[in-house]
């Protein structure tokens, strides 16, 4: 309970179709906890998703949801934020959505600094289609579409976000909901684009990236870690192997895209009159003038 | 002699300002009370290569260009090579006296040569060779006895921002061009005598008219990736986006463009996407998303010939079936096909109301010919003041304040339209999805709900046909021996073909579809029962509209006049083929 919001406000009757032990449960819980911590009510947020196990998340909580098509939730979210910057806009989508089919939107959201929070349910495998390698699968990963082992090295999301201009880059782990909720909360508080890449075990199709695998390797960044130093952040973003850092890897301040759109100076366009004259004060004669 | 119809072609290389010259001349013509139809013919490159701008001038309102050139204004030698065949007997060519041309070949055709030292005048009077265009306008003025005050006024306005010196130089060049022609007593039979209605007419093209219509309808969000020939819509609205408070975004791809627009519309913006066929192809999956989530959306698809890159700067009507059918699965959409600049304005205005009333994608299918062709249109017909904004069954905040119980975004209704709340109200927290869903927006695979949802969505088209969509416009008498069927930009050529056929004692009329999908069988009964011959006129190779009409109504056209060479129809092209039929 935080003020007049509690976790029960976010409860929804639909039962998740995730496998028992799926990391998505923790992400769902972490997102709800973060929203409660920030004192946000369900109507103040819209959660957008793509296609995949994790993208069903908006259906499992009481919140505005837009379950879009594969790869496009960041684009749909960008439109929602530009039209109504007052909404808290959150994307939940998997690694296929975010770093594969939708990678272009991810890169441009980073440099654009559009004020959305992108939570990536990064289980490094295609789960809903029952086990194929993904853009973040490790080299050598044996799946139904890579029987000899995946040939490609994985896309490394955090350094990619950093070089693409992201202003908030964090990593969380499904095995630590409390920490994840803190990170997601900070991401939503951040003005501008925020990436939260979540290490999310798929208990059915990716035994190689299990809770045990991550538990042996993850560690939380020290309290004295300075996320504003870009050079150090790049090192941390690239750190992977025996030790995997969790927490806010990088954070900087830069004007958001929506703050720089002249048409939004008077507030969200969805709250302005649709009548162009009423909205802008420019007369029809003035608009037509150049054609006479 | 004063003739009532003259076609002047300005030709030169890309980058020589042919378009601006043509547009300036058209404005001068419009202000003089005459009626211009201007058409740009250009290639997909920034510099080099022959471009031309054709201006037909008439004493009455005209809707099309025609074949034959009365006066060719050649800024380059190539212009003469390219167009000599088209210059009519008794016509003339204004050209730079430095050009090396075969004079006897031209004169054998009965074409008059009017050499003018265009570059020399430009250099001597204006100090820059680019002003040869202005000298050429001066020569046209001298040759046709046109009142020079009209082009003078345009020069003063167009160059005002560049300073008095530039204005004065251009005026000097203009006058010198005229004086040269007058002092050489060149004789030309076509004269441009000012008409009576001199004020109140807008010089505007199809893309601009559509953009103005969209603005009048409250469009406050545009998301588009540049693609010829749609780009000028995005550019015009963006140019005015700050003062008019319209969010415009050119994102990373067409995929982004349409999905951004869907997001904006979902939370309450009146969102527009502009593109051409290639971009539209990329958008198809999202089109289905808009229809499935019942998100209003307007897409302006300005066609060019495909497939693939096709002919990027030319015209075709090859995307009709694509926009009507593009989908995985079946879903409703409305397709408008404006034929005139007035209809392009109206489509811009109507499309947003239709999209919101029926909560579906509305595609305005235009093409390069309509997009870039310019006419002088009665300013009262571009009546932004009269555009009514109707958001359909959108629940206002007050409605939602009193909402008791659960809000069902996709509620089953007789009309198929469900009252729509925008995200952000405490009493209407809801979700929607591209998956099949129940009334509340939750995913379902229930066969009964699935069936009802498909029917609900499709029912919106029946409601739209009942309440909003229009039958084909009839031009000409109700019963005729030959009925032309046209849609989109073919209107102008078909209309004039009808007039001329009737003058030639061939009884003809035209049914023009400006609302092209969905179709209603009853709207075609008169056409197919009253006409001896129904002749389809459309700018593609397979007669797409003809096929669509047959599929929807059971009626078949008798003949097809098709064109897919990348160039627009002319009345002559249609008449010649109609004569083969009757």
C-alpha cells in the first residue's frame, strides 16, 4: 500500500498461461510493485507489448494495455507518448520483439530519448513458438532451428543501447523481484527513454540459462557505483561471463523527444481542441492565404 | 484571334526551376480570371534530365490536360527534341537564340519559331543565367498579349523574401523578354485575354488540398516516412505544424510510421499516415492491427507505378486491389478515391470522421497525377469553415465519470461500433489486442465469440454504407449510349471525354467512384441497366475496379480502356478508344 494505491489495484482475473517457474511471473510482479511504489493508479499507465509469452503480460494485470504485433510495441508506444505525454508508457516485450524484429525501433528509441520504459523479458529463446534460437541466444545454442548449435554470437543489448544514445540503461534478474521492482521504478521515474533488460530464465526451452546459471553469476552494483560515467558504464555494460552486473548501468540527463516538439508546448494534443482555429488561434484565411 | 484553350509547355533540365516557373505562371493565369490546369512531369533525380511543366489555359473551368502543345517554351535544346512531335500546326516554340536547331524541320511542320536571347537577357538585365525562365515568361506575355501586371505581381510576392534587388532584377528580365518579342513583331494566334472572375481562386494541387482538408478535420498527428509522390503532404503539414499545433514525426521506417500513428490514435489523436504503394506494402500487418483493435486511422496512399520501385515519379492506379484486400485475415476498411482537387480536400476532411465513426482504417487512394496537378479552384469550395468534426461514439470524460461497472471496449452492438474510451480515465481501464478478443479486450479462442467478433467488425461497413458512403457520381445525362466508369484521378480526362463525345453526337456519361470501398450493388443497377455500353477507364493493366465491381455486384463492364505507361489519361486517348467501340 502506498497512499491510496495497493498491489491489489493491479490484480486482474485472467490467469497467466506461462509455465510454472517462468521468469515472466517475476516481471509481472516487479512491474506491479514498482507502479505501487510510485503511487501510480492503473489508469495512469499504459503497458504495450508485442508477440510472445512475455508480451501477454498486459492481459494479466489491471492496467491499460495494448497488445500489438511482433516487433512494433516500441513504435506504438512512441505514438502514445507523443500524443499524450502525461501517460506513463511502458513496453514489455521479449528479446525477439525488442532486439530482433523490432531492433530498429529500439535503436531509434534510444537516440530519440522518447519518454517510455522498455522492459525486455530477455529469455534468449523463442518460447511461444516452442523453442527456436533468438537474437540473444548464445553461440552454440542447440534448438529446433539450430540443431548443430547457433552459429551467430548474440546481440549485446546494453552496449548497443549505450552507443545508440540511451539515457537510462539497467539490468535486472527474475530471480530477485525486489531489486527488479526498484530498477523498474527508477526507469519509470527517469525522464526519457529507459531500458530495463531482464535476465529471465525460460524453464522449458532454455535450460542453459537457468536460475542456477544466473544465480551463480549475477551481482548488484555497489552503492558507490557512478552510473553517470560513460566510460565506466561501457565497461559494465560489456561485462558478461563469470560475473554479470545488475542495477542501473548508465544514467544521464538529456531533453526528451516529446519535450522538444513545438506542438506539445501547450500540453498533450489529446487535451487540446480538435478545431484547428480554436487550438492554434490561426484563422482559416491565414492557413489558405499562400494558395491565393 | 482569341482562342479559348491554349496549352503551354515549359521544358528544361531538372534543377533549372521549371516547376517554380510553371507554378508562378499558373498563379498569374488564375489571377487574370482564366482557368489553368498544370501538370508536372519529372524524373526521379535531383539534377539533369528533361523535366517539363504543362499549363493548359481555358476561359472556363477545366479538369484535365489534353494532347498537343500550342506553345513550347524551351529552356534547353532537349526540350525541342523531346516535344517537337507534339507541337500543333500553327503553334510555336520560344527558345534561346543560341540553340542549334534544324529550322526547316520545324517550319515544315507549320510550327513557328520564336528565337529570344533568353540567357543573354537573363545575364544582362538580371545578372544570373537562372533568370532565363523569367525572360521566357516575359516572351510568353509578349507573344500572347497577356497583361504583364499579373506575372509582375507574382514575381514581387515570390521573391519578396530575397530582397528588393532580386525582385527588381526579375522584373527587368520579365519586361525585357516581353519587349524583345514585341519589338520583333512575332505573330502568334493564341491570345490570353483576362477573364472576369479574378479573385477568390486558390491555386492548389491534390496533395495540398488533401492536407488542408485533414487540418480542417482536426488532424493533429502525422507520422510518415518520405515516399514520392506522397511526401509533399507530410512536408506541407510539417511546415505548419508549429503554428497549427500538429505533432508530425518522420520516424525510422514505414513500419514505425504506421505503428506510431496507431499508438497516437489509440490514446486520442487524429492520426494520419502518408505513403505510396511500397510503403503501404510494409504497413499491411499494422493495418490489420488497427482494424482488429478498432483504432481509427487515416492513410493517404498516393500511388505511383509499381511493382517494387517502379516509376517513382509517374502515375498509375495499380494499388486499388492492394488497399482493398491487403490483409492477413478479413477485416473492414474504407477506401476513398478522390478525383478532383475539390474531392481531395473533401476526402481529407471526411476520412477522419469516417475513421472515428467506424473505428477502422480509412485509406485515401490518390496518385501522382492528382497529387501534383494544379488547378485554380474556387476558394469557397475549399471550405475549411464548413468541415464538421464528428468523433462518433467517443465517450467524453463526463460520460465515463458516470460509468457504472466494467467498461467493455469491444462491446457487441447493432451498428458494430462500440463506444470508445481513451486510456487515462479511472473508470475505463482497459486493454485491447491484435489477438482475437472478447468484448472486454481479453484474449479469447471461444468459437462463438470469435464468430460474433468477426461479424461485429464487418457490420461496421454496412453501417457506413447506410449512413455515410456515397454512390458513384454521375456526370452527364442519366441515360447514355456509352457510360464511362472511372475512379480517382481519371475523373478529369473522363469528364472532358464525355463532353466532347456528346459534342460529336455520341451520347455519353460518366460514373465516377470517389468512394470505392465498400461497394453496394444497388448503386450500379442504373448504370448497367441503362447504358448500351459500359466502358471502364482506369490507369492500370488489369482493370482492377472492373473486377471489383463484378465481384461485388455481378455486373460486368463491356469494354476496358486501360493505361499503364506511367502517364495520365487524356480525353483524346479515351475518345479514340470509345470510337472504336461504338
